[in-house]
C-alpha cells in the first residue's frame, strides 16, 4: 500500500535521515514561532512545537497523506538553548557546554490528514561533550556550521567532533534531529513500515554502534 508522506521541515539533516527509511517523502516546510511559554516544561515545549508544525503543514497538504514534523531542543540543566544569534553567541555556548553533559530532546508528531488522527512521540539523549579548546571552538564557529543549530553544534561534524560518541549511550540520530527508531514505531500506528532496515542504515550512516534500538522498537510507547 502506497502512502503519501510529507515532511514538515526544511532541515537537510532530517531529510537525509528520513531517506534512510527508503520511503518516498515530499518536503513541505512549516515555520512557526518557537517561544517557550511561562512555566512550560522543556519536554512539553518540544512536543507542542512538533505538533504545531505538523498542524501548520496540514493547511497546505491537500486532502490526504501523513504529515511528519519534528522539533529538537538542547537542554543545559533546565535551560533551553536555541540557535545562536551570531558567532560570538555560538562561541559562548560551546565554551559553556564543553567537557560537560547536556540533554537533547526530539519530539516527532504525525498527523493523518484524512482522519485528523494525531500522535506524538519523543526521544531523550544525554550528550557528553568533548573538552574542546577555545581555538578549536573558534575555528569551528568560523565555518558557519553552528549558526543554524540549537546548541551551536552538529554532532556529525567530522572536523570538530564535538561529542564523545563512544561514551554516549542514547540515540545518535536524535541529536541530529530525527530519531529513526522512534519515527519507525510512530509510523507503525498509521500502518506505515520503512522499506529499509532502519537500524542497519542508521548505524552505517552515523558510524555509531547504537545499543538502545531494541528497547525503542519493541515498545509501543
């Protein structure tokens, strides 16, 4: 059975990850205001934004199909770190995060346009940052790579290598912006199954020996 899938995101990282499933997906960017409400918990914030993005995309999606949306936030303790305002701000963020652990949360929302059915899932990963030198950080910031990323870094950057990946025990793809095993179990609720072996594809793509996928895929959430 063919499914009309639409990704409510302009992120090339999410698009690349989604392609690993082997499913055909149309890109349908959805922009919303990302403002934390007073007293709102970070997890609730991420889940709300993902659902709002999906609902926004429904307005221009036609009469059928599944809308997939995601929102990723970086947490330093209980403080949400957004995208840096400029290079100086990016450098400050990275200097603060280096040599410490922080948390990354990605929420995934899926809406069935025809029925109006909605579901939201989420993934949480503790991320150990390398104790990068100030010079390494300045060199990385000068590339411009951190400026469009929450927390001011890309885990997959092969030159900077901001994260001690071998010490991380959660989902790598989550830190990139789209936890594929969580997406897989959420799509199942709508009768959609990846064409590819998602675990194998993700491991090869990230070069990360994931150990958490059985618990995720065997759970119905």
